[in-house]
């Protein structure tokens, strides 16, 4: 059992990546958007509501891990504090954790958000811009998933990431060390070679 934290700005595709990971790992998928709507059917996105949502998010992750399941957490993880809280959950349960950052060019994000229908997320492009302005740079070791191409390429990147976790793979769990400098294992779009 391991903890996988899928981070990124609204519209970048983090929920798709989180879903692919949960499917391949037969893991528990936790989405802050879904938990918020479960707790607050008509959310106001107040600070108190966000605290309650994230408290439940981390509680469910802890519970799933303690029950022996792989857990995939889907949230922006825009702050060092939110990433540290996820790391603390993993430490408390005694499991490895992995941090993935899903990215996409802004023009693609804008197009994807405009095309959303029946999505649990309420984030529009204005929210994307607001979150972009406050997103704290990742200084933690992480894997970057470049979501500029289609779903098949995204699946391939997720599969390559999971291959690195197998014995003999080249990936180590991240440590929290803000200010030390960014380190990442980057999976650019696959060119069909190798």
C-alpha cells in the first residue's frame, strides 16, 4: 500500500491521471471536489468549508491506507503545507508516498475548461488563474506528467511512472525539504521510441 498525491492546477487533467492510477492500482480514489460536494451540496468555498473538506480528505486517506489499500489523492496541493500534510499521513501510517504534478499549457487548459460538462469541479478559467497565482513551486521530489497530448499519451505516461515503482525501477519516494531546490522525474510526451 502506498499513497499517491496527484497535484496540479484546475483543468490540467489531474483528475484523469488520478483516475488512471486508482484504476491500475485498484486503489481508493479521493477527490477534494467530490468530498466537498458530498459534505456541502451547494458549496460556498469559504475557508471554514475548505478546512472541513480537507480534514475529511486526509482522514479518509489515513483510513484507506490503514485498511491496506493504495490511496490516490486528487487535489491542487498548491501549498507546501498541503503537500506536507499528505506526507504526514503517509508517515503516520508507515507507507511510501509519491507526488505527481500534472501540467498542461495554459491555452489547452482554457480550452478544456470551456468544454467541461457535467464535471464535479466548479473551477472555471478564472479559478485556474487565481490558483496559478498562489501555487507554491514544488521543491519536493515529484514526477511531472505533461498532459498536452491526448488520453493515450497520458495513459502511457502513467504506465511508465508505475513501471519505475517496480523492483529495479528508478524512482524513490519524495521527501519534504522546502527551499532545497526542485527535483523531478519528468515524463515528456512519448515519441514512440525506447
